[in-house]
């Protein structure tokens, strides 16, 4: 349809951590209401201004107090929080220097935004696409003990369950975008007549369309492989990341192709190409940049030395 699915996918992947690691009481309280559409869990706050893709560097801290936790810190690029009742929040419960592993000491919390009130200041971030995202400023947010999801100090691992699902969903959206660009371009190339023949009769026009179609089909196969593994509860980090990279690149290739195929008409707002063109660009860098996907595969799949961080180039 050419619509933007970002507004729909969040409640799917944010559920992973709650489904797999939430307490029975949390599941009984929230899952039926979410399933009935009376409660929205659309948002996850992980990224911070000084941490970015290196989640181990987050500094938002949840200090243990007698009746729960007191949270202070800042988050950025927290999407859909203005349209959510609940928020999954990743915060440190132990300082990085006090734990053996760099991703240890982080905990995941389920925050009821309706009760948080002024403890969370939401500042919208304007973007080039139709995507609602925000900066959060958290000041003395009090959370009860039962807001903790899973084990204290193990929150990063709990979040990963949702992130693999997110990559598979982003891949699916990108494949849909690519196919939309291809369909629109096929129709336009068949109808647009220049110098007495449809422009689609020219190899310079039809070859890029055909290549975009084939690359989207290839990405789709890896996407289904990742989804099958995820549904089976098997390890799927390599497949989910690979699907995200291939699909986002296929979508961007198709976007470039569609803009070129439509020529000046592609710049017209009424054609819809320029809007989708801007939206497709996002997934080359979010929710994880394709450069980091590539380094993940190089290190964790192929066994090559780590190429960034301590002892490596950046």
C-alpha cells in the first residue's frame, strides 16, 4: 500500500522481553489488556546521547531504595512514547566499573507512563520522515520492585530477545517497501511513452527494475529463515542481522531505481515516491547501522578479529 508500518511493528517486538522474562503477575496484569487493545506497549527506551549503538555505555541509573528503585538519566530516539501507555526502560543497577562484563549490571523495567507524570519529560525530535521519536529526561522516577522485568543485572540479555524480532520486522518492512517501489515502477515504465515507445522497453530502465526485484526476493528468503529460527526459539542473531542488512539495502536500491524511473515526476509529492524514498533511507542506519551488522557477522559468524573498540580501528 505504500504505508509506513513503523507505527504498527513496535508492539510486536517490544513484547518479546515481557513474554519471555516477565513475571507471572506482570503477564496476568498486562498481556490480556494489551491483547484486547485497551493497553499499549509501543515504546522501548535503550539508546542514550553518549551511548548510541554501544549499549554498554548507558548511564541512566536505577538506584535501589527501600520500596523499589529511583531512576535518573536521559534517553534519546525513543519512538512512539507519546502513543504508549507502557515503556520498557533499560537502566544500570550497577556501575560499569563494578561488574565483570560490560553488559552486566543493566536491568529492564516496565514503566507505567500514566503514573510517571512529571518524572519523565518528553521532548519530541523532528525528523525527515513520518516517524514519532523523542528524547526523555528522567528525574527521580520511582519504580516499585514489581516493575523489574526478569533478573536484576541481566536486562541487556532480556532486551536482545526483542531486538532480533525487531530486525526481522524491519527486514519485512523493507522488503515490502522494495516491492512497492518495483510495482510502481513497473506500472509507470509500461505506461510512460517517450519517443513512440514505453520507457520500460529500454534496457537502461528495465534492468534496474529487474535487479531491484531479484534483490528483494533474495532478502525475503533470508528473512523467512530468520523468522523460522526465531519462532522455534533457536539462535538467530546472524540470520536476523543479515536479513535486516540485505532487506534495507534492497529497499534503498529500489527507492533509487523508482526515483530514476519516474524522473521529475518522482519528486512530486502527489506521486508518493519521494515520501517513501525518505522513509526507506532510515533503515540503512536504524535501528542498527548496517556497518555494525557487517562487523557482527565478521566477528561472530566468520571469526575475524574485532574491528572496533579497544585495540581496533573505528
